[in-house]
């Protein structure tokens, strides 16, 4: 690899990566994990600042910069002590003097519009909190996007001009039909003028000298979404579904984000300074497709980051998982290290798909012509048969009957178990010799919108007026009665699912919410209940979209999610007592959440294991950076609990089932158990999701991969997984099979069964990357 274009810090990281060749159109540096990505980026940033103390910088917002921010602060604080000197020596930092950031000029990359600058979910607030204050930048040198300060028609505020926060950009191109539209049209043109002025100010500074940005699910940088003009400048613009889905968490639901415009610098704004250092960082396999497109494609509006090919100092900083789809990474996977059976399996399945040919039809010439199959030792047509038999064995394992087992199913969030392995779990539940416990480890309150709570509380008030929540009339209800008959709430709800009585289902939900309010607020009587409901409504109605709720309202939202989880498993007769809600404390709803703590987060899981003594534990096996970070943190907490439990008991017979769902998928070669899923099971998934996850049916926080319910996305994934195996085995293996379950299979679930030792080793490989990080 030619290192002439790399800085001294970058050269050190390239050396450590072991990558010898690169074929991409934009150079990249690869590191092991998300925290090291932040470490590399912080070192490169401070290296650049040392050489450009009065330079112009643009830094990103959101969750991705977490370790960049932490490492930058750590390095500045420790620059002159032994820790800092050791780091600087080890990573080729030539500057000896501590960088002074106070003379830097800051350019804000983007912002939602409209949004009040005082809101904690505005990027303006983020920049001021983490960069201006956090890095000690001079606010007088900062070029920021403060929506409150952008002039509008008649000197009005945006809440007066756009009272519903919806800006109709068609007014740029059509006649205004009302006086209100005329005012809005004039305001839009004033915003456009402001954007031109913002762009001019960037250029007056000489352009951006150091740009750091993430890359979105559609490949966007800043808010330059797929299709953006490579000569675009600062502007007010719409976004696409993928971007709206990503922003839903910031803005309180896609109902809000789909109607919110953005102000963003353009692609031309980023590359205006031809000497600029422009860095894009990405972590996790979920970003692998967009990273591949950005690095390997010719310049195209389909892939916004390809514009960086015009800068000599542009780079991608990526984790190994974000780079797995690069041709370089695939080539290195096959050509380095020991050849394994997993490589053989992957190579043959990929070949079948690539040449559109079923495994039994492959010829030796097909294998020899493939660059990777040709590497298989002792290659012959018998090799294909061996892989076919291997995969058939995985399916047979998935159909084995489980009896006299104690299952402890865990999910980071509510719906994770269902979307990962529900059809297999339902099969297990049919055998009465098995015992199953379902444990959700976080509260999940962030997934419940304010509007859902408001609607539910309004329904409760109506039912109270009609005296249709009769349980509150029992004399002991507010003392102890609310603690009982939680199973009755579940049964009442599902009975009315069966009878298709929508109003009674709503009443069933309201019963449970009344119990939750009584418990959380320690309500003593009917009047206090009504007053409490009014106080909750008042708080929510005066909150802005995406605002962090007070702890008690967070708990109420979490208990709504818990009720939904109980409903799902009650379909198979599971009682409330066997659906556990651990509410681990690291889950706070803050932008940067804590790492799991052994006393607070691991101990409750360990206590559950001691009590239930499971023979099988299921868990979401999502690598760090490849989905919601809660998944990875829960994985580490469970691993620590298993590790501690193994010191107390012999766990040689304990099995660990690692599943994945809509956020991250197994490749066929990565799993060792394959479960056929029937059309009936697919229907059960979809109906139970729709009937039970009331707060999620409309997908307020959807996956960027699919505009619809998570249950539909899960079904699509299982069907795609069937298609990948059909390429290897042939379709006739399924429809002519002697086994009825295989014949009925119209989808496949992949999961990985591990021993305790195998699980802890895998978790350890993921965990050790976090050690030593600030």
C-alpha cells in the first residue's frame, strides 16, 4: 500500500492493521472496533490541529462521535504526562506542544428545521455542549445554525410562520394561495438567502480545512442524501425515508422526522478547499454496504461520499466489520490464515448465488473458475456434496425436539426475542416438559412515543367517566389490590383479540396502565388517580418532540412495553410471572449511555441464573457497532453473569443460543442451526406483533431498511435466508422432502448454538476491544 498520502498517525494505524494492499478509490484506514475508531480519529484531529491551530473545522453530531469526543478530551488532559507521552510516541504524533483549540474556527454541518436552539435534541445544542464547551473552542469563531436567529417574513418566529413545524417547499415553485402561504413563501426565500450567506461565510474562511462526518444508511454525508448534486451548497432541503428513520430517535418518532426539513452544507461545501482533510468514519456491519459503495464506485449521485474522490486528503476510517463487504476484505478473508470449513461453505454458497446456479448443478469447472472456490484444498465435486450435507445437518439440528429443558430467553429490548426466534420458541413451548422464562433486560421506554401515552391516558379518562374501570372501586385497590390479577389484564386483552373487540382491547390496556400509574406514583384514591393522569398529560403536552421524559414517565412507558411483551408470550399460555423485566440501569435514554456496571447491571442477571438454573440461554448476538448499542451492552452483561455463574456451578451442559433479528443478520456459514419456518408461523409472528406491540405497530422508530412493521421486515429476512440456502440445496430439497416441517418451510431462521466456553470466548473477543478505553 502506498503510504505517501497518509499522515504519520495514519501510517501507524495502517501498519497496525496489517493491510498490505488497497484497491479502493478513496484510501481507508481500518481498526478493530468502535472505540479504536474514536481513538484514531481523535489522534488525527489533534495532529491536524497542531499543524493548523487557526484552521476551519466541521465535526459531526449524534452517537457515532462518542469515542472521538472522549478520546480528544482524554488526550488533551493527559498530553504532557506519562500516559499522553506514551500514546504520542506509540502512534507517531510528532507535535510535542499541547494543541490549542481556542483559535480554531468551527462550522456546524447541519440542523433540523425548524427546531428551537434550546432543545437538547437540536444539533445546535449538541455542538455547543460537546464541542464549544467540551473542547474549549471560541464561540466567536463559530459559524452555527441557530434556527431561532434565521430571519423570517414580517420579523416573525418560525413557530408563528410554520405553527405545525411543516415547511412546504413547493411554495418555491408555485403561487401562494392564501395570505398565510404568502408569508410562508417569503420566509422560505429568506431562509434560502440565509443559506447562501452561510455558504459565503464558509468560503470567506477559505473553506473547511478539517471535515469529520459519519455516513448514513443511504450513504448520506451531512444531510446530503442519495441523489444529492455533487455541486450542492448550503440549503434547506427534504430528506428521504432512510434518513428520517435514523433521525426518528432524535426527534421523537418518524411521524415528526418525516415532516421536518433540514439545513445542511452541500457536497461542494465539503470539498471547496482542495487541501482539506475530509474524514468519514463508520462502525458496524450494518454500514458495510454503504461503505463499499462509497469506496469502490465511480462518482455518482447514488453514493454521495464518492464526491470525496476529488480531494487528495480524503479518507475513510472504518472498523473491520464496516469493511467486510469491501473487495479487499473479502480477498483477505480467503487468502490469509488457515483455510477453514466455514470458508469453503461461504465460498460455495456465494458462488451459487453469483452465477445463479443450484449447488447440485455445479460443475468442477465452475469451482475452478471462481477465484475463491479454486483455493479450496483437495477441490472436487465431493466438496460441494460435503457442504450440502453440512447445511442439511444444520436444518436437522433445527428440527430436533427439545424436551425436559429449562429455557431462559433474553432480549435487549421488547420484541427482540420475537423478531429473532419466535417460531422456534413457540415450537418449544408446545412441549409441557420444557420450562421457559422470558427476560427483557432494558426498560425500552424510548420506543414509546408521547402521542401513544397521551392517547392512552385520554382513553382512561373517558373510561373513568363511564365507570368502566371497575377495579378501582374495590376497597383495597389503591392499598394492595393493584398488585394482583396482572394476568387477568393479559387474558382480558387477548380474549378481545379473539373476539375482535377493539374497544375492549383498549380497555384492557387502560386497566394495566392504571395499575402502573398507581404503583409508580403511589396513588391513594380515585381523585388522586385523575389528578395524576392530568399532571402526566400536562407534562407531556408541554414537552417538545424527542425531549427526555422525567423518570416516572419513563417508567410508565417502560411498563407499557412490558405489558406488550407479556401479551406476546401469553399467546402460548406463559404467565406474567415468567416474563421478567430487569430494567438494567445503564439504559437511561441519554445520547451517550454508560457501559454495564457489574453491581448494578450484571448482578440481577446472575441472580436470575442462580434461581432458574437454565439449561439453555438465548441472547441477541449482535457485534458492537452493528445495531442499537443496547444489544452489545446487554450481551456483555450476560457474558459477565455467565462467567461469574460458571465459577459457582458446573455449566458444561449449558447451551447458549445466539440469535439475530432485524438489525443484523447471520451469513449462512456463521450459523450452525437452521430452523424452517412455515407460512403459519410467519402469520403468527405478524399477527401477534400487530395485536400485542401496540406502541410499535406504526413503527415510530423504524429500521432504515424498511418502511413498515418490524414483523414484516423479520419475515422478509427469513424468506431471504431460505432463498440463499435454496441456491445450495436446490428448491426440490424443500418441496419433495420426506420431512413435513421442511416441506412446509417458507422461511429459515439462522442461529448459533455455543457451549459456555465458546460463548465466553466470542464475547471476550468483542469485549477486550473496550478495555483501556476512556
